[in-house]
């Protein structure tokens, strides 16, 4: 394979998770008897630019269909994160009613609703119909297309250049990362700012977060790789922040390479140095991942088998993409985890891809009173344990598998 950024063919295996369907391809009851399309799920690291990336088999439109079921607004913690971001950007970059904010991957309007309520003009770009419609219901203007240079240039020609662009948890989702990044360089006003948030590869490796690997995530990103990609496509990084979201993320601040005047902060050098100290520029760093994820898988399966032998009732919470990666790689089926609870009505009544575990509402869990509740979206563990605190009344314990098996 060729690196999707630098086109180098010298790559090394980072993780091999076997075969699985797209992680958000939830099934209806009628689809359970129809063959599912599975793709290899393998990830490689480029030895030249160190971009970690999937080996592509699925097409973009197969992964992000019109009925895409991920809605950001179902997480209160994520809504708080979005509002804090908007407040911080307004203050730092002095945005007002003459400014224009564009969010790429606007989803259901979870973030732009706060921009709109502040009286600032905004536009969302969201290619999936289900979430785009939800954003429109909030009164947000949405362009229902995939983003890249062509769309950016069209928006500029329509007078829709941006003072600020936001791209949260989407940089990893694009197959043509060069075209995507170059689009921001076109869309920004001369002194505009582009921000990107994404899970930090360093945290994925440090904590064994292999369940964040799925087909929709084409790239797994370090500051080193991102800065290189940006520089090749008309953007320069001038600041970076570490965030606790999604198990540890980075927020990158970038400006146009040709006209941007913002000074580079010390944070950029500090995180670059930390990545180098961790060995992220060495082959050994990327070669150590596979044995670790096999240990996580084996520990979870052994625990669930033992729970069944003891006659303990098990339920799971959070029909998230990362949960599908974990369950499918581990080969977990309804005999070990009979159901998954989720608040999203777009998922309730459906089934998890490949595992065919039914997705139910929270009332089902209250009635079933399981002994063990496996939290699949471990990044929301604190929030979920508080939400399900009543389960302690019947002695339930909470289980997470990543970064290692924990029961409390």
C-alpha cells in the first residue's frame, strides 16, 4: 500500500484486527438473515512521515451513509465540551456578529447551536442526511457535502470565507487527507484560524486504545504527522492543547502559511519533544501494539466466560463504534453479552454489526438488573457510572476492558 499523505510504500504493520463490517452499520431485524459485508481491518504506519492509517477496502460512501447513526448531542459531556470551545474561541479570537464560523462535520448541530446563540454567523458542512437534518431543525444552515478544495473554493466564491473553522473528530475520517486539509487553507480569511481536534496517537498507544480503530477512521494522528501534512497543504500549526476527550486528544490551531501572523507558542515544541521522547519516530514504537491488543482481547473473553460459568447476568452500555471494534475482534456474541443499552433512538431496536447483539433502551437494563455492566465507551465511563448509579442498589458492578480489565 501507499501512504495516503506522502505516497511512500515503505510501511509497517501497526494493528491487525481481522475482518469486520463498518462499525456504524447497525442492523434491523430483517437484515439479520442477510449476509453482511466485512472488510479487513488492518492499520499500518508509514516509515517516512509516520502517519498511521488503515489499509483501505471500504469506500467512503459505504461508511457514511444517509442513515448514519452517530448523533453528537446524545452526550451531555460532549455538549459541555462544545459550549466551552465556543466560549473560548469567541474570547481568544474576538469573534462578533461580523465574524463567520464554519464547522466541517457539523453533525447534528451540537456545536454550531452555541455559535448561533451568540449571534455569530455560521455554516455547517455535514455529508450525512440524518445528522444534517437534525442540525437544520436547530435552525443551522447546512451544506450536505463532503469537504475538500472544490467545496472550499465554491464557498469562497459565494462570500463565505471563514474567520474560524472547527473540525472536531473528523480529520481521522477522511480518505484524501491532503485535499481535506488544503480545503481549509482555501476557506480561511487571511488572518483566519482553523482548529482541529482528534484523538492523540500517543494516548492510543500508551493506553492500548485499539478499539478506537475502525474503518471510518482512516488515520491515527500525532502532532508530528499532522504538522507535516499541514505544511504540505498550505497551513501552519501555531498552537496545540492537550484535551481529556476521547481518552486523550489534541486541539491543533493552524493558520494560512502564506498570510498568517500568529506567533508559534511553546506548546508546539513541548508536545513535539514529548512525542520524540516516547519514541514515535522509531519503528519499535509502532511494532509493539499488536501483542498488547491481543492481551486486552483475551482478558475480556476470559472474564465473560467465567461470568457465564458463575451464572452472572451481563449487560453492556453504549452502542458506540469503539464497542463494535472490541466485541468483533474478541468474537463476543449474545451468549456472553445478551444486549447493549443506548440512549440514541436511532439505534434502539437495532443490532450491533457482526455480533448481532440487540440494542435496547435503559428501561430494559432496569428491569433485567444485571450483575455486571460492561461500559463500551470507556471515555465516558465517569458520566455513565453516574447515570447508572442506581444499579449499585442491586449490587451491580461496572466493567471496562481498555486499557486493561477493571471491575468496580
